[in-house]
C-alpha cells in the first residue's frame, strides 16, 4: 500500500514536470542567414527602424554574437539613444573583450557624455570660482577632442564618429 502511494506520487510528479517542460516558450524560429542579410541590407541603407528590428531578432536567436550587439549599438547611437548604445557596446564587450570597434564606439559616446556633463556643470557654477575655471578648461579640451575626432571622420566619410 505504501509503495503504491509512492509510485502514484512519483508518476504524478513526472507528469507535471514533463508538462511544464513542454509548455516552456521556445525561441522564435528564424532563418538566421536570411535575417542576417535583411539586417545588413537595412543597416547599409540606413533604414534604422528595420535594421533595429532585424538585429534585435538576431540577438534573440544568437545572443552571444558580439557583432549583433555592436550593430544595434550603432543603430541606437545614430538614432539619438546614447544610453542604449553604451549598454549595447558593453554587451558586445562582454562577449568579445578585445573588440576594438566596440571599445572605440564606447569611448566616443562616453567622451560626448562627459563633455555634456561639463557643459551642464558650467551653468551652475559662479564664473569667478576656481571650480568654474577648471571645468571650463576641461570642457574646452573635451570639445577639441570631439572636433578632432569629427575631422578625422570626415576624411573617412563617417559623420558620427562611430565605427561600423
């Protein structure tokens, strides 16, 4: 009698576990090569909305691919979403720590963000204060760095400073 109860409970447990596994959501099924081609085409044509949709789908099916994270970061950067871009570049670097393009793009956006902070800070400081003078000098150096980066990118036909 005791064994029948144990067997019955075991059978019910096994049934519930199998049922739970069967009802787990699965990743959407995509033809990755076709989707990759569509993403690349939209990206090259600067169709950012479609490119974002396609790269987001690629990340769902292949989250370990650093290139997809870089591309979606670039899309965010080019569509004025720097915080999301920074997060995407960081994801790319988690997957490929030596990824030069992701490091460069992260640096460019961080430089812009820091410059913005300094410019905002100046609004709240007294112009005669030592802190204002130092912040002003720092912001001028940062602006020169950004301008130098933009000048180099005009030579290479990239207006954003973001490595493709």
